[in-house]
């Protein structure tokens, strides 16, 4: 059973409150009567959300004094910003505050990049700090307002008569719905953490990318498309060309390369530590395309 932060536990300082995951978290906290202190760079963007609460302005890459002032008195900090900012947060947080932050399963990639290396650095900083808290590593997140993972795939397939996939799309994926990411952060905020921890959070369904694409096609109302196996190198070359086609969603070469590695994970630790049982992909995609 998922536990939620209690109103009596005080406010939650939310870093990146106006972003996709941050906004979903703020809505959930406020819906449960938990006070939120949004920490954002742009007050206008927060005002556009329509949510209550005066934002505290701080830039994670700016002077550390501003972030220290923004987090003064914080007891629980939830960060949906990139994990590369964890060292700055730890330096600015009060000594006894708990940090719950988002990383990414990109840290497991065979092809390291700036994103994955930033996640590794953020987790290392939390572990070395000895502070109470957890970094949650989600798989690909879908279902958030404005997300462009599944919707971009559906838009691309709408323009194509078939589904071109490197290696035939046999590598495994396990996307997680934004609702389950939010539930996981809420549960992490509600429980005490003795020292630093790291935990993968993933969706309830692991399947091949070709089956994932077929499910997206079906649930988005498109006709079935046959899969066309394409060598990864040829697909990367084609990606450069498609960027020049107006209206065609682009796919980066790094994204194509990552389609060749399995991204499936055991969810028993997530269920045990957080009490969150993630929804299946069929249900999650159905929610997405009904919205």
C-alpha cells in the first residue's frame, strides 16, 4: 500500500516544480493537503500552472547563496531536476533535511553520455554525503502532460507505412507511467530513510520494442504496421535526413543506438520499499490516448 506525506509533516520543497514531473508531484501533494513550496527559476511559468503557493526563485546553476536561501528551513526536499544538480542541493539543504530526487536508468547504458554521467555523479554525491534520502531511477516516463516520448512515436508512425526498427526491435523496454513516478515520489517522501539509498522504478510491463510500437499503433487508433528491420548504422544516417523534413518528428542517433540495449528491470524492490505496484503498459497507454 502506498503511503503519502502527511500534512503534519510540514511542507515539501519541490525543485523543478513547473516541469512535467514536478508539476504532477505538486498537484498530488496539494490534493492530499500537503503544503508545497515550489522552487523554480521562472515565477511566470509557475503562475501559468494555476496552482496556489508563492514560488521561491533559485537557479540550480546560479550562486549557491540563492539556493541556500530558497531551502532555508526545509525538512523534505523533492527534486525532479536532473540528477547532476544533486551536489548543489546537498550543499544548500539544511543538515537534517531528507532528499528525494529523480535519476534515470540511463545510468546503466553501455554508451555513456552527459545525461547518464550526470545521473551517476548525482547518485555518487548522495551516497558519499551520508545524508538521509533516496534517488529514484525511472525508466522511460510516459503519460505526463506534454510528454514527448510515446506521443512523438505515435506521430512518427502516423507518417510511415511501416515501423523501421534497428535490429528488428527485439531489445526490451519497460516504460513507467507518470502516475507511478508520482506515487513513488510520494511514498519516498512519506517514509524515513536511514542514510542514502538508490532504487529503480519501472513500469509493470517489460516487452520488446517492436511489441511496444505495435501497442502504440493499436491504442492510438492506427492501422497495423509491419516491422522493417534496419541496420542501426543505416537508421542513424537516415535520422540526419529526416531532421530536414518539415513536420516529421525527429529521432536522434543516440536514441537509435539505445534501442539496441535491453532496458528491463526487476520491480520487486520498488514494490517492497515503496509499496507501489505499477500499472501495466496496456492500461497506461489507454489512459494516455484517452486524455
